[in-house]
C-alpha cells in the first residue's frame, strides 16, 4: 500500500517538528492531500491509526485531512475547471488538451497542534 510509506515519512516529519518545538504530545495533524496525489484519505487514516500506538508522542493524535480538488486551467482559453479525471482531462469550453494544473497535487502537512 502506497499510503504506508507516506505515513512513515509523515511520522518522521512529525517527530522532527515535535522535537524542534519541545512537544509533549501531538494533538492533531492537518494534512492537505490533492486528488492528483493518488492518496486515499481513508487508507491514510487507517495506516496512521495502526502506527500511532508505537509512538507515545502520537498516541492520541487525530489526523484531519483536507482533500484538495483537482483544478486545471486551459492554456488556450484560460478557463479554469474542476474535474475528477486525472488521466485525460480536456477543457470543457474548447476541448483543448493543453492544460496546466492549478491545484490537486498537494501532499503535505498543513498544520500540527502540539501540547508542550
Ligand atoms: Zn479551453
């Protein structure tokens, strides 16, 4: 599962953040996950919940996932549109395939709430 390596990387990052901020505990973690990232939010939560008992710092941490829609902009007519098509999207106005991604590739920790 793709999500396992994502969560392991995230846990490393959280431990670093906790260390830098002298945290006793991590309370919640807000993530931004774009549709294009290929990450399934439910799987990510599932893996995180399975891993957190191994880390006292995370034992009561909640994960909050904000899913970012996939938005393209047409390079020909400048229309911006939202789609679920990650493979062959085309512009709804002029049917061009000359598109640029505006959002949907995000995959990062947005915010971490800690107890010090
Ligand atoms: Zn267009």
